[in-house]
């Protein structure tokens, strides 16, 4: 017990506690608590600042600074929230908002997991956007052609993998500039899907022709005391692909950090010549990682078309591949933190809808929120995010 107390008294745990307290200063002013009273956010924010200063004085400058900032911002945000009508807060911050956050985060999470596999192997993948778009189109095409959403997902993964293979050939064997190759993939996907869509469906896709991915209904959640209605709203009626996304995030972490396969991928991305020396085929590992990234990104695109919207439109990914890439950087090439980043960006997309409805904020202004969050996140962490050592460097076998 004494050892645990000493560990808690170290600067970093103190700073983390300050960050949590700073968030609490804002949280108590939100539903379901909606505490009113100017003193509450101010006092709680001062506690957070105090903890942050204590950690800062002991040498923990990074987390201590975050705790101080969380205290100030939490107090200001709490005071602002108290100035908003309670009914408006309850109309915006609902369980449905969290469910929408998960839906908007799902395509980003699939693409981000793919980007982590690719870049951990040493290949930059700017082409996530194009792979998502290819997946979105061929998921619809496969679902219409076969009448089955399962075939639609298979077609999306197949063509997403083929698009990634093109990127792999140029980046790995032809040793082209990987960023240029990725942009070329994006332009190719935009042109191919636009041409095929206008050729195959000149009058658009009729409503009802696409077999959508089914939703998973969980009936017993509402019977849980106290929180049943909230859990039912959030998790009771999500698409199957959302649950597959959760599995993909967990498997990505397990494969990369708990298996020999993941060790090979990371070794190729850090020191390919050393990996080659011990018998690991750098080319095979990189090709496999790049194709995996295309398959996962295509699943993200498939969710947009047959798991969410139920149709296809030209350039329907709207830059989500780039946001997923930002999540990879934000998450420091780790699946867990990248998933947290996708939740942040998904929350930006989800929050735009009730804000526009309840606060009468301009639709054009609200639509920029996810992209502003992307810029802030990348600008805040890119200087401290250390990528794999060999990323972007073509390997030449000797």
C-alpha cells in the first residue's frame, strides 16, 4: 500500500489527476447532472490548476502544462455551459449523440487501422482516401449485383486490396515517391469510381436496390437499472460494421504488439536491413501490410455506402481518408490512441447536426468543425509524434 501511495505521489499521476479534474469542471455543467452555480466550475478548475502546478514544479512539464490548461479551459467551458439553457443542452448532448459519434468514427477507424499497418511497415499511405472511395463504390456494386451485402463487403475488400497493391508496386518495387504514389491512387480512384458510376447508373441508384448491412439489435439493455435507457440509445441499434470495427481495433493491437507477425512488421518499418539479415523478407512484409491497409480502408468506405447512407455518390468519402491519416499521426501509430482520435473527429461530425438544429449555427461553419479538429490535433502532436524510422524510404536488397 505504501508503494502504491508513493507511485500515486509521482508528478505524472498528479498531473493526470489534474487533467481529469479540469475535465470535471466542464462535465458537471452538462447532462445528466447540469449543475448550476458559478462557484462550482471555478473551484474545480482551481483544483486542477493546483495539481498541474504541483506536477510542473516537480519537473513534469508536459502533463503539468496540460493539467493547468485543462483547469482554465474546463472552468471557462463550465461557465459557458451554465449560460446555455438546460433544455438546449439536453437536446444536444444525448445518448444519440454518442451513437452518432460511433457511426461517424467507424469509417475513420477502419482506415486508420489500415494506415497503421502500412506505415508501421515503412510505407507512407496517403492513398487511404482513394481506397475508401473504391470500397464504397464496389460495396454498392457488389450488393446490387448479387443482392447480398456480404458479397458487397467482399467486393469492397477485394478491390480495395487491389488498389493498395498498385500503391505497393510503385512504392516498394519501383521505388517511386510514396507520397506522390498515394496521391495518384486517390486521383485514380476518384476518376474510376466517377466513370463507372455515371456509366453503370446514369439515372442514379434506385432506392431499395442496395442490400444494406444489417443492424445488431440488443434488446436486454433497457432492462439494466439506472443506465438502461442510455445504453439502449447508444448501443441498442448499431450497424454490424460498427461492432466489426471494435474487433478490428482490438485485433490490430494484438497482431502488432503481441504476435511474431507484428514484430516483423515493426522491425521492417524500423530497420529493414537488420530484418533482412535475420531472414525476414522486407518486400513480402511490406506488400502484405500495404494490401491489409487497402482491405481495411475499403471496409471503411463500404460502411459509408452500404452500412450508413445506403447508396453511392461521387467523392462520397469527402476527405475522410486524410482525417484517418491524421488520426494515425495523432495516435502515434498505435491502434488504441488512433481509435481515440477517430472518436474525437467522429464527435465533431456528430455534434455538427444538433448544433445546427438547436443553436441555429450556420451549416457552412458547422461543417468545418471536424476538419478544424483535425488541424488542431495534428498541429498539437505532430512535433512530438515519432514515426517508424524507415518510413518513406524504399528498401534496396543487397
